[in-house]
C-alpha cells in the first residue's frame, strides 16, 4: 500500500538547514498539524510532496511572538501562554523579545541565503576595517574553524576577499568587497524594517531611550577591551541643564577632526576626554600621525617614531588611515602627564592588547 509521505527543508532560528522526510502509515495524516508543531519549536518547514505521494496541506504561517506566544495568529485560540509571573523578570523579557527578533531577522537573511553569522562578520569588517581571521574569531567569541567556514561562504558569494596585508606579508586580512558593502547596506535597511516590526508599540522617543538603555546594559555585560580607549560615542542620556558628555571623543571621526576637537575643547570644561581601563582621562594635546594605521576606532598603538597613537576613523579600503598621536593627558584623579608615561610600556605595538 502506498504510504502518505512528504519531504522538504527546515530552518531553525539560527538559519541552519535540515532535511525533513515524513512517512506515515495512516492514509489521512494531517501534515499541516505536524508542520505546525514543528514551527512552534523554532523550525520553519518548507515542504514538497514526494513523487507519487499526496500533496500535504500547506503549513500555516508561524506564530508571531511580538505579543507573547500565540499573538497575532488566526483560527482557534491557542492554549499556550506565558506565565504572568515571569513577565516581571527582565532577564526573561530580554530572552523572549530577543528570540522573537532573532526569528524575524533570520527569516529576512534566509531570503538572501545568509545566516546571522554572515551578517555579523560582514558588519565587523565594515566597522573595523580588514581583519585577520583569528582576530575576527576572538572578537566574535567564535570557534576559529566555524569562522573560517563563514568567511569561505562570503568569499564564494563575493562579499569579502582575503589578501596579504601590504604592511605585513605574513598576515592574511579579510576585506569587505564593494559588492559586499552594497549588500550590507541593503541588509541594514531590511534590518531597520525588522526593528520597526518589533518596536511597533513604541514611539520614536521611546525607541531612542530603549536603545540607550540596552546599549548601557550591553557595555556592562561586554565591556570594551583593555586596549581600546572609547565608549560607543553619543550613546548617553542628555543631562538636565546641559550635557557633561559634550567633551567625549568620537574615535570614529577622522584624525584631523579629532585633533581639531581636542584643540577646541582645551580651554573648556570638560576638556576632550575618553576612557581607558574604566577610568576617564582628558586629552589635552594631540596631533595627526604621519603613519597610516588599521584597526578598531579607539585602538591604542605604541609606535617607535610617534609614541602612543589611537586609531581613528573607519577603514573601508584596507590601506590604513592617520591616527591621533596623544601628547598631554590627565587621568581621573591624577595630574597632567605625557601619554607615554600614562600608558607605560604595556600597550602593544601593532595593535596588541594591554
């Protein structure tokens, strides 16, 4: 007797694909109900009947999570619900909202045959400039072998390329291609649409406040590396009667602009300032470096000819850009001193960590 059967591809919330084959001994198997059950466990199934088998009923749209489990579905009401008591737990809310947002984001990326890791790697290379694979894996807290697979995927699709570092032929750098940059801009626009879906109940002002609070918690859970002298710029609340953040240095600006900012703020209070190892310090004098540097904005470099240099701006071409040579600085609760004396010899050459 011919048995009802169905096959297809399932995707979990991370974008991983699984082959699905179903065979039933019952002639009236409700494949739609089976698919619905799978979808409720974070599997999105796209099925097609096997040759000679009856076509299964189409699977309904997966339940949307914005209002909690079962919100936004049509048909008979679902019995599953979130226990009201856990809605008082911020950690649970962050988990549930993150799960819903991740699912929507995964669906948008899957339409381009991309996964979240592809997006993350492209975004990091775009933000920090060309990077070694080992550095990318460390910054993303990712298994190096998994990182290599993601990079290879992006190389095959033309989003990134891998080439020798002109300044150090022993290093191979991952660079974003022009095509990859175009793709990333398009993906960012689609991600913004996902933000609009998830944050639909909030006004624009509420979204700004929420984003600021979430970034503050993120900085608490994932502080900047010791070799970086910055907090994400302009991500602070405006204080009543003015802002004490007016002097904060934005290391994503070009070195020339940062040097002018330091000079302009010198007679003011606060002077131009940044942070290092959790302590605030003022940058009183600075100049633009003669040499070109790559790396994360705010990364400290100790050079033989120019002293302490901080990487500024964003590097899209891989050729490097001028940094800011620190002159006189004043640490919080300390007296004014030279930058080399302040940072000592612990700051590594060529972007090493303190």
